[in-house]
């Protein structure tokens, strides 16, 4: 008759023997069955999903409006905006500009952002004659696709917000080169108070 102690030993011996047999039956990874050519063409590939409509447009990506999405008309950059430029658009552009652009371009657009103090090469100032002469579509394209050391923000910033940034850049350029005599009288008086 088995005592409790001997029955525990028997169970342990059986478990140990089973474990050894189980481990011995495992094949090494190099000996496991696998496909030697996993990407061989198979006519059944692609049949498990529903085919897309050839006229499908990804959500938020209607490319027919090249002015809105590319900043061009007939392949040329244009100075027009796809929406009305008003104070609200410029204010939204300022919010977006301060979030995405000031680290490199600085608050006034002179290319003196905080990252330049850390050794990054400074971007061009928006206030050079060359960049002031560029059409608005050029700025939209640079924001979307990047240029030089600048990464494109097309995947991070919605097109309407990119246009708002362009409107704010134009406001920055205008603010740095505005002649005091050309301002409305109330702004001339306000400017005079600021300069005292």
C-alpha cells in the first residue's frame, strides 16, 4: 500500500518523466517547419477583403481643390487664399505658428528661435526680400512638405490651419515693414504711445 509520502513521490516522478518527454519532443527553431519563400505570388492574395471603389477619396483629402490642398493653380504657386483672411484666421494662425513654428523661426519670424541656441542651423528670416516676394502658396508648400532642414508638417497640421499660419506669416511680414504714415490715424496714435 502506498503511503501519502510515497504517493507524492510517485506523482513527482511521473510529472518529471512527462516533462522530460515533453521537452524532448520540442523541435529546435532551426528545425521547425517554415515557408522558404513566404512572398511567392498566390492568386488568392487580396481576396479576403472588400475591393475599394476606384473613385474612393480618403476622408479629408479631396485633391480636386489644388488651391486648398497644394497652394497652386495650374501648377503655379498663387498669392490667393482659399478662404477669407480676417482677424479670426490670423489669430488662429498665431496660435498654430506659436505651437509649431516658433521653436525655430522665433516669435517675429527672424529665424531666432530657441532651438537655434542649441546648435541647430537657423532658418531663413521671413523678412528677407526674397521670402517677402514669395506667393502665399509657396509658404503653404513649405509648411506641408518641408524644405532644407525643416520637416514637412502636412501630416500634423490640417490644411485650413496651414493656411492660417500663412496668413499669420503675412501679418508678421507686414508688421515689420509698415510705414507709420500709411497706418490709419487711430493706429498711428497708438503706435506713437508705444514708442514714447
